[in-house]
C-alpha cells in the first residue's frame, strides 16, 4: 500500500506542470470508433538494419518505402508502427522533420497512417549515429538499437535533450491527420536477457520508470491531437495486484491501451480479455511469431472479434533479418541452415508473399471488418 501511495504522489508531481490531461475513456472510445479496423505491421524498410539507418539522410530510402508500403496497401493494411530515435533529432532536427514529412506523404498516398514510437528499450543499448554496422550473418535483429541508449538514460544532464526531442517531434506533427498515434516507449522495462543483458545498467528499470511519466507529460505539453500509448508486454494484467510498477504507469497514462503478445490464439484471447476491463480501446502493437505459435490464423480473427487493432512484427524480409527466430542469437542460421518456418515478415524481399494463405486471410478479414462497420 505504501508503494502505491508513493507512486501516486510521484505521478502527481510529474503531472503538476501540465494542464493537458490524459484522455477520458469516452474521448478514447470516440476516437477509436472513427477509425477503420486498424491492421498493419511494425515497419522498417528492407534496406535498413535499424531506425537510424532508416531515417538518416544518407540512407533514407523513399523509393523503397514507397514500393513496400504499396505492397502493404495491396493486401488491405492501413497503418504501420514506425520507430523514431532521439539521436536523429539531435543530429539534424530540421532534416529529420522533413524526412518524417516525406514518409507521411508516401504513407498517405497508400492510405496508411503510422503510429510513431518515440523511445525503445530493446536490443543494443549503445546506439551511434553515422554508418550502421552490417547485419551479423544469420542473426535476428542484430543491429537494432535502443533509444535513449544506456549512456543517455543514466545521465540526468541528458533529460533536457530528451525533452526537447519529444516536444519537438510531437509538436511538429501534433495536428497532422496523417499521424494515427504516438507510442511513447517500446517495452520500457525490457532487460534484453538473451542478447545485451550484460551491457544494461543494473538500475535500468528504475531509471525508465522515473522518466516514463515525464515522457507522457512532454507529449501532452506538445498538444498532440493523437492518442498516446505505451504497451504492456509481460506478466499478468487481469488483476491490479499482479501489475508491475511499469505496467501501472503504462495502463494509467495511456489514452488507448496497447500490448504485445507472441503466444498462441488462446493466450492472445486471454490477454485481450484482461485488458478490456480498463474500458478503453485495445491495440495489439506486436504479435505474429510463427515458430512461437503466434500466427495470423490464430490471432487475427480474435482481433477482429474483439475489435482490437493488430500490428504484426515486420513486413518485408531485409537487413533486420527478423524472418529468423530469436534462437539465432545462440545458434546463427549460417552455412545453408534455414529455419523450418519464417519467424516474422509477410513479404519476401521481391514482394512475393511468404505464405499466400496468410495474405488472403488478411484481405478477407479486413473486408469483413468493413462490412461489419457498414452494417452498424
């Protein structure tokens, strides 16, 4: 009880300077009711190993983005979850802003509205600007980077820079109807146990939990007209006593609830039901890992049944190599070794579907969702 009281006091202190409150449930539901059934992927072009390579001036590949988003639109997808990075704003705020605008124009041409991710606690905690390293042969997501990195997260003097980034990028697109939503922090309490655990600060979660409420405040001060969210991804959410400190922040601050699930359809449905109790729209911002029994066939129909937005991980086979499974960190897929099935991704690098039956299902369910909306 004392911990809960302390947390409430700290949150109130963080919110005190802000006059913009979290959306009430009615506003969140009204916003969601105005959307089509949201279906898309977590998007990085095949030509980029991470979010830095995607967005830096020398490697921003508008032609490839246009091609790939055309493939996504061709199967009915209408949204993408896209990662940004604080170092890009520090490097060249005006240029970064211009490239985001270009991306939004390309996406808009294809009827796709992105959800932008501001920070990310997953994979390499030592991001560096400039030329990015080549993918490690046969390894899943070998070049993805965290933002803020461990050094910035551990340095209180960096907070002003991070605040400037959030307010700057959100403020620049706060009233842009091409932007669907803002995901303020991806898996904030992820300690990267299978990859970079030894490089993580021991008190990482405590530092993240101290900064996370401020990030929500900064985005609200920037007057975002779009909803804010940050997804829960581990543990149990069916009762308050099972929520972690990070989960409490996410669920109490998000305008719309989001979550990740890489399990089978039965577990996916249980998690959806656990989150519906909060009385807000629910968005699944990561799912679909075939080798882990998380599939389009198992989860996507449940998403439609409960009206949950659905973002699978990945779109096109490329430099992230996320078609390879997580176990490739322990045993890379080299020397002709291939996974029995692709882990993530919908399309091969040439645009051919990995599995035709999957894209047919996506098309079919999106068509059904439109018919249901008309029937209302």
